[in-house]
């Protein structure tokens, strides 16, 4: 497929805005919509066709990206817009909405719009990687019919990992985010312990950097802790939402550490840290 598909982006928050911006840079025709219209107005000069409704945004689009805040919102918006989808369009659900909402959406589209190609495609990466087209797309669905979607994924990310039938990716996304959340809590506590012993974040990173524990993510979060700048790459409140989604979907799996983190992070959100980066849990742990 040589011709670029027309793309609609539903949800122009941090991630959706980055997707739209990168697609525009690559020459795609992009139609965007956000509940708060101002979120997309800065991209109009770059060519974004900003719509007043999701229905208007998907009209004429070959590929539709849904990057919305949660499952309830995603189901509501897609329910409203699905009748306006092009025949044979591809819908890529790219937000972290959990297993239950994903399965409901798959069934809903199969019944109402069987002609629409659905791809479950959450991403690994936060705001800065998204802005630099360095996210990894975790895709699931019928890859043999996903040529248009793969053109879009190539423009917004560094790679695509296909994981099987639609729905698999939302499950893997919860696995990845559970690991990330556990790492952040451990890093915050380890930093507090290091400080108790008289070490600073540079000391801690130099030791980590000398061995196999030198995760780039840890370096970035230690930088936030050192500077005290917790401008959100991923809001603590949304990370807490993802942790709860993982627990909800876990079934009989025992996840006691994640359960404890949910309790601590809820306390941090209640204390006013929810709109900061999840690394701000370090601040919450300070005496």
C-alpha cells in the first residue's frame, strides 16, 4: 500500500497529541477530536483538521486511533462514532483500558460493524518517547489485514510487536505496566534507604550503571527525584488506574506486592500527588 491512509485521532491528550503531531510531520492527513477542543488547537497550523465531535472526526478516515482516558470513556465514544466509520475502516484502540473493556469493545464492534478491522494496540512508552516516535506498539488482531495500520504505527513508533488475537495486547500492557509500577515503587524506596545511609541519587545510579541493573527508566526517574521536577510523563493517578486494572484482571493470580502498591499510591493521590509524575511517590515517602 503506497498511498497514506487518512487517520483520525480520538483523544488529544499527551499521547494522542504526540501521535497526531508525528503523523502530520510524516505527511498524513489527520483528523482529530478531543473533548477539550483547546488540546488540539496548536496543531491546526501544522495541518490538523480539528473536529467538533468524534463522529465528525472519523468521517472519511481509513484508520481511527482511540487514545482515551479509560474504558468507560472509550466505549462511550466508540459507541457514538461507530456508525460513521468508513466501510472497511481500521480501528486501533491504543489506550490502557483493561481486559474487560477491551473484550466488550471487540464484541460490540463484531456485532455492530463486522466490516471494521479492529486492532488492539496499546503502547509501551510515555510522553517523551511518544513525542519522539520512540514508543513500541503492542498490536493484536489480524496482521494480514493491517497494512494501513502498520503504516500508521511506523510513523508514531520505533517498532510493532504482534502478539496474537485481538485482546492479547491489552493483557500484555497490564503485565508491562505492573512491572513498571513495581520498579518505580522499589526505586523510590531504595532511594529513601540510600539517603538514610548518606548516599545521593548519583551514588545510586553509578552503582547500578556498573552492572546489569542499569535500566534507562530508572536513570530517568532518578533524575526527576534529584531535580525535584515531577512534570508528568505518566500521571500518578493514571498509573494507579492501571495497577487497579491489572488486579481486576488477575483472576486467581496472587499479586501481593501490587496490592500493597495500590494502597500506598492511593494514599499518595489522596495527599495531592496524583497530577504529578508517578515518580512523585518518592516525595510522598519523605518524612
